[in-house]
C-alpha cells in the first residue's frame, strides 16, 4: 500500500475541490481499501466522503431517490424499497455478507471493481489494471468470467448485484463535478471493455455519484432477483437475473429483464423483454438471454445457465407459462 | 457418556487465547515473505535496492543474501530443502525472500518494491495431461494383489463376476485453509531460542529446527497452546518458520512472520489431485468377488508426499480378490502434503460411488449391498477387526434417517422446483495407539495440572485431558488445568492421524494413577501427615484412611508441600493379532434445483462406532466438522492450477470456496460407544478424520438418486448438473 494523503471534508464542494487525478473517494471502503492493500489501487489522495450530506431514501412521485452514501443493508430493509422494488431489496440482501452490507454504500457498490483474479493480482498482467499488458483470463482460469460484452482485451465480470436490478429498472445516477451536475442512465454509465477495459464508466475525473434515482414503475412490485452460485451465500453470482413483470388479466403486458454474473457490465435483455411483450412463452423468451455470448474454455456453462436463470426468475414472479 | 464444555471455550470466544501471531515481545520486528511468480526455473537476480531503502526496513534476505540454514535431515510431508539456500524455483508462490521491517506494513510495502528476474522453464502443471505417463511412486509398493487360491490375476477374478462395473473417478487439488494462518514469532535469549509457531506438534518443530539451525534441541523452546485449525497443514514446518528464527538470530531482536491468506495457498502444502479407476465384480446376490482400484495421485516435484488413494479398497469391504495400484504424476506445483484423512477421503469417494453404481446395476438397495459385504476381518491380511459394529451403525442410521423412504428410481422425488435424493456411504478411519508420556501435578490449591507436548487444533483434545484427569482423580473437570503445546513438557502424541486421544488418553490415565500413588506415598510417609503409617486410599480427590478424609490440596497445604507430580509413559500398542479401525455410516439428503442445478445438502446423519467417546460434546463437533469438510469436498473445493503457468488460479478465500453456514443443515451424530479394549483400557480409537471419509461419496450418491446423473469428478458443481 502506497502512502497517501487523507482528508475528510464536510461539504460536497470541499470534497470536489480536493478531487482530481490520483484521488479516490472513500465511502464504505470495502472495495477501495481491499484493492489498496493489494497495490492494485494506489491513490495519492484519499477523500473520505462519509461526512457529506448524501443520505436519505425517499419515494417521490417521480420515483425512488437514494443518497449515494446510504448503506446496502439500510436500503434493502427500507419499507418502500422492499414493497415497491423487491428486486432491489433482494439483490442487495443476496450480496456479500452482513458485515460488508453494513459498510458498503450504494454509490460505492456501483463503482466496485471486478473480482477477476488477474485484475487483483499484481504479479500477473491485466489490460484493465495495466493497459496493454495482456489478458491472461482469455486462456487461464476463467470459470467466473463474463460471456457477454467481452473482448479479446477483457472478459472481467461486473460484480455488482444491485446494478443489475437498477439497470432493469432504468435507473440513473446523479453526478456532481466542479463544473456542475448531470444525470446519466446507469445503462449508459457503464462502458464495454472493447480495447480500453481500463475505462469502465462515464465518470469524469473528480466527479462524484451523489444520488441514485429509480423511476416509478408500478408493476415493479412483481419482481425478483434470482442469484445462482456454487454456495448458498457469500459468493458472487455465476448467473443472476433481475426480472419485473407487468401481469394484467393473466397476461404479460410488459417485462424488465437484466442479468448479472455473465456480463462485463450489468446486462439488460431487450430482446427477451420484447419476446415477452409479444406474448411468447417464458421458455422461448428466456432462450434469447445469451444472444451474442462469447464463452471461454471454463465458462461455457454460463450460456445455458443464464437462460435457465432468467426462466426461473420469470416463473418465480409470474408462475410458469 | 458425559458431555463437558470445551475447557478453553471461554478463552477463545473472548480473545484471551493467545495464538502464535498474537505475541508482541519488546522490540518486535516483522517479516514478510517474498514469493516466486514463475513455477519452474531459476532466479537470475533480485533488485533489492529500492526495498532496502524503504522506510523501516531492517533486513532483506534472498538467495543472494541468505540466512544460513542447514539441509533438512528427514522428510516430514513438507519441503525437502530449507528456503533461500539456492536460486532454484520449483513452484509458483515459493518463498524466495524475507523482508524484515519495523512494522508489518513497512515490510509488506518494501516487498512490493523488489524486482526479481528469472530464467523460466515450462512447468509440468496439468495432472490430467500427466495421467498417461504416470510413474511408480517414490515409496511404497506399486501394486498389491490379494488373490484367492487358484486365481492368477485380478482381471480373471473380475471376469468371473456375474455383474461388473468399471468407472474412473477424479478429485481436484484441495487445500486446508485453516482459520488461523500460519505464523511464527521467534526470539533469542543468548543462545536459547523461544518460538511461538502454529503447529500440530511442538516436537516436530524442535526436531526440524535442530537440523536446520544447527543448534541443540535443548536450546529450543517451542510454545503453542492454541491452534486455529490444522487439518494436516501444520504438521510439516514451512519456509517462514526457520527463516523467522534465523532472522531473529541475525538481527538480535524478535521477529514475527504471518503468512498472508494468498501465501497460505502456496507457501504451505495442499492435498494432491487424484484419479481412480475402480472395477468391481459381484455375484447376483451382491457378494463382491473382485475389487480392483488403480489409483494415481499428484505429487509435487518439491517433495515425495503422494496419496496412495486406492488403499482403502484393500480393507473396507470383504472380497476374496483385491488389487490396488499406486502411481504418481509429478508436477511443478507447491508442496503436496497430508490433509484430513489423506488417501481415505479421496479413496472413499471412488469406492463408495462405485458401490452405488454397482447396486444400481444389481437392482439392489445400496445399503443392502454394503451389508452383504461387511466383514469381521481385514480383507487384505485376514486379521480380525478388534471391535466392529458396522451392521448396528447401518441399522440405526437407516431407521433414524428414514432410508426406507428412498425411491429406488432416480429423479422421481421432487419438492417444488427441487429434485430430492438420498444417499449413503460407509464412514471409516484406521486407528492405532502410539507411545506417549504425560505429567500430572497435584497442587496445594486443589488443582491438577496435566501436561504433555500434545496439540489441541480446536479439536477438544485439551478437554479430553481434563476429563480423563478429573475422572481419575475424582474431582470436578474445572479443577484440572491442561497444558498442551509446550516442548518443555513430556513427549506426547502430535495431533495427526486421528491418534491424539487413542495415544495420549491412556497416558493421561497412567499419569493420573501415578500422581495418585505419589500422593498416597506422601500421605503415608511424611512426618507431619495425619495419615502417616496408615492404610489409605485416594478417591473423590481425597486421601482416606483411619476414619479420616482430606482433599489432596488440603493435605499438601497442611504439609507445606507445593505439589506432588508424576510422569508416566503409555507404550505403543503391542497387539499384533487384530486390526484396528473405526466404522460408521453416513446418510444424507441432497436437493438439486431443477432449473439451475445448484446442489444443496438438506439433511445428514452419521452413526459412529469409534470406541469410547471421552467427551460427546466436542466429539460431535469433530465428526460434524469432518462432514462439513466432506460437503465442501463434494460440492465446492477445487484449487485450479493454470496449466500454462503453474499458478493457482483461485488462490483466495473468495475464490476457493469452502462451505459457509448456509450450506450446512443440522447434522445428526450418533455414537455407539463400544470401548475398544484391545486397543487400550480407555478404548478410544480417535475421531479426527472419520467424519470426512465417505461424506463426498454419500453426497454424490444422493445427487444420483435425485437427478439420475452420476458425477465422477469432484467437485459436483451446478454446471455438471445442468
């Protein structure tokens, strides 16, 4: 771990003044400190943002507003979240461990780095960590890696569960920088690795996530997050599905479907949604879940697994049809 | 049977138990290991300039600037050579240096500044690729045949079977990941070394350090009363221990080195991968006429330890014709070593799976097939088992578990989206009784101290000492103070091979009797004793005689004698005309998701015939712990070697999966408690490894019953069940 400066400003403007190249914001610390200990991240300035006024969970007419510093567990157990957006609540509760959920913020969760073993090991090469050095995952240990959105440069899986639910719900993040404020749809926020896997999102240097906004969606009450993994708890997803279904008169009118554990970014599935709106069976719709998949030697099972995970999630929400 | 709370439980849950890494002697410096990032080749040079100048750095030892360590004189399931004495790299993650600094963080950060240049060669890293060229093992006979009169080969015997089965089973690299990482704290007082180090036996450390540091054993004091799990991986002594001791000597100040979690995957050993091709031949009634198992084990190029995985097939089920073979695939990987039930847990997975497959072919209940082939003698040499009640285990287990509700047709029982199956397997582990010495000291405060070099890895061994001493003296368990893990005490059994209680227990009993006798002598011979010249007895913690009784502590106080003590030695078992082994039965229920394939264990019962159970409470935990490890072996554990680099691809605790609480159902454990009086008067056979043997087979068999899918390659992950 490299020596670093530390500041804990009280105001957003103060935090933004300190931020820039070589700085890192510290919220729960569950990703940042972990990666600093491994020398994967070595910020010169660490800005503790825990005193900033970025709290609050509020359900308004336009949707759900979550302050960026709200902790995963608090959001998951919030009454309005659990009632109106069960998939968010479930995605959070199926993440990590209680200790981590008590510390990790929603903003930090969206910014968490991949669990790719090569990214985390300074003794190996990694295009994400050290651009141009190579991607050992293409031929190495890749059971947990992505099959969707990959490139020859990177197949690292996006690790967040709740980001999958949020992408399904068309959520946005509000960003503050020294030049002002803007909102970006989460689906646009994350970038595919392509040839530049070290560029993971649209955040500008020194910019801070201040809020997560989830649009109002009445039928999101009929939703679930299914997470499939080798052990029952405390593990990242091999495949997951966030599904909400608008079920009226016994018919599927609309649906939201996104998957995790299989993509380099949280992966929305418009083709599956369209098939469901068109009245296709769950079986046929979920068969579209792995379109464009590019499996590696160790993770080809994910192609079938993700389809089955979507099917299982659809049936959990709406019964079999 | 009387259940007693763990005597060290309160110390452990309050943090008062001091482990090897918890010591902070004055002027302590911190060591941090440098490890190799190639698997085979040699080190050309190490640029340590930046690191040496980093804040707080006191010393930097490398093959180019080593501490002197003499060659190890004998093999202990660990490295064959001490670290830093040459530039060879034999595996990825090998210790190639030690940075010592004022703080742990300074040592770690300086280590990151060292640049190492290698001459690298292609490692041999794929066990599967090596199988076709597997070679005879470095020790042990390559082939064992036990054939009936007139039978010339095992294949001839197999051909005579009405029903035959041949299948190949494989298991991956597994590793111990004990909760306590390996750690050593060492300091010197003149030429006397005191060392706190995580070990399964303090004597092992003394022996090894005597060799490699070149000092007399009498100058080495190893202290390690608490161990946070060992499972075989703290038997051998690993690179950080002699390096830390030698660095402390060179620097003239205490040094502590704690392995990082990642280093615990490579600097210390692992269980080798295995392959077994099992052939069974049976008569229509299920009688086994031939058992053949060709076993292959991985073996590190850095030592000679391998698992003769097929061995269990020689002893578990009766058959007139038996054959096992042993081969190894040598790999440029970290050191292969003992891990809970070495050879038998892997061996059992293959044998118990094969039996299940044979039962299916025979159209027989798998439990009935096992009953049919139960035998009162050890099949390999026809010696009678000393005390075997396996049929009773089967019967009790089947009844309590509800085995009769098992559907004989796989894939037919469902509960919602879950396919439900039942499986069983025989549990077993060998037993023995070695030599041990124990001291019991009776003090004037009414307490008894029982001591020996034994280790309590979290097993409950120290509580066993307390129970046996208290029972012998007739005092409450709380008045006995066990002192384990100190090389200055009498030489007792190290913790390994399920031999602690079977070996140390009888010695504790003898030492307790000897201490009582010493107390009686004092009572009858001391001039001031009220019992002088009388006939007295020692019972319920009291000296009794002449119509008078007095607790031993009161008598010692009266006589102004601080304590009496006695040391006794229990010899190795002299019995040669019987064979010793524990037996039992695992029954489990597994659920497999119909859509996404996750296997989840939902019920478990194990019935145990392991001789006398000294303390059912801690014994139950031992059995359950073995079963939990077996569930991990069955469903999760898989340390993946990258074939190109020889690097372990998932060497972190987030990626090398072991079960967490949510994976484990309530585990039922029943003890039969028949003392094995041929082994010792105590009659305890040992239970450390028993629970894991058979567990993976039972899970695999339940998964077959649930899904109709026979998975012969561990772990049984969901991708294999889609």
